[in-house]
C-alpha cells in the first residue's frame, strides 16, 4: 500500500540532496528513474499523478527556490549562482527567474519581497495516511525543561479560529483562497530575516516555519483549558520593515519569559506519537512550586511549537512571574 508514494518520496528527497550539493548530473529523469527501476515515461506519469506537478516543473522550481535564497542571502555573483544551479548562462537564469517571480535576480537582491517558492513536497507521510507508527518503539530520552527570556521580535503568520491540530489547521486553510499550504509555506520560505531558519528543506522549524497558539478570547477552547487560535508563521527581527503579504498578519511580540519543554532528535516514523505524549505529560505535570512562575494565559501571549525530527520536538510556553 502507498508503494508509489514511497518511491516518489525517495525521488523528492534525492532532488533536494543533489540541489544542496550542486550535483546537477544526478538530477536527470534518466538517473532517478533508473534508480527506482522503472522507465522514464512511467516514472514521469506516476510523479505527476501523485504530486500533482510534472517532474521537470518541480525540479526547475526547486532549483529556483534554492537559487533565490542564495541571491537573497549571499554575496555570490549572479553568474556563479546560475552555474551552480545548472543554468547555462546568466541570461538563461535571469529569464527563468523573472518568468517565475516577476523580477530579475539583480532586482530581487536589491529589494527582496515575498514570492511563492516551490517548497519540498511530501508524497508519503505515515500519519497523513492514517498508518500510525512502525512498531511500538518508545522514546527513551528525557524532556528538558528550562526557562528562557526571548527578546522582542515580530511574528508573521496566518491564523485559524476553529482548527484543532496541525492536520485540521491545513485542511481548513486549504479551503481559503490564497491561504493554502503551498502558497503560505512558499511565501514564508521567501521572507528575508527569518530568526529560526536552520537551512532545512521541510516547511517546519528546520526552515524556521513554526506552528503557534495565540491566547485569544475569540478562539477555540483547547485541551489545555483556555481559548486560543492556531497559527503558522515565522519569527522576524523586531526592526523588520519588509513587505507583509496581504493574507498575513504581522504581530509585535515584546520581550518576555517562557518555559521550554524540549525533546531531542527522534525517529519520526517510530517515535512521533510517544514523543508527543511524553511532552504533553511533562507540560501537564510540571510543578511550578519554587520557580516563582505560572503559565501565562493572558490574551495575545503566544505558545510556539517547534517541530523538526532531525533536531527537536519543542514547546515554548509563556510564563508570568507570581506576585509576592
């Protein structure tokens, strides 16, 4: 079951790995289909059937997404970037860039603006297909709990007042024009100054994109016992003055104190559920006695959720100092 979704996921992972390593020779349909043991025609047909986008279009747009970030963040020449990502000339790269993003690389470097990048697709996810975990492996790691002070920053996001959890959030957002998963994650991926971007390929905290829960009297009553809205966005510097996409909100977040519940790297396919349960238990049972703090459910305070199996599963919850 879902064998071809797994196969296409293999191709998608290989595409990103090769682009990151500037290995253009391995990025041919011939090479990738041979690796799977199928013809180019059949691989191409299955890729589009499962992903919804032709193989060559996906490859071109992923290359351009990586290239745009180098144009935005590095001092490398436009010509060198063009060659690194497999374009035959400065002109060929400029044409492809402008056709996709509406501006030339040189113009974009001078004045970065939000554009929709082609984010990495996920054809196969065990939890999305309702398959659950492989086996019953339980996380053996402890949850680290510590307090931090987070400096003032801004939070660029979309939010939903009715959703309950990650999958439900995107299911509801996908029904709203311009606020679907691909558009929002693509826009956020293009924003310059993302405070949490670790260079990851997935639209999760590895690339600086995070889920967050905003205390809100107009929100939905959650399992933690207070009203909140769910959101997805990126944290930006307090002095960010860049363009804000019309379907998003930019929120000022003052310096404040938080308590962090953090689990380290884990096997997503085998441990995700047990890690989540362990974190939830730690947050429910945490004893604030002697710390001088309590959870802060004041409207406007934000709970940040960082999800990146290669690095961590982490909740950052606002706290309030108790009055003596």
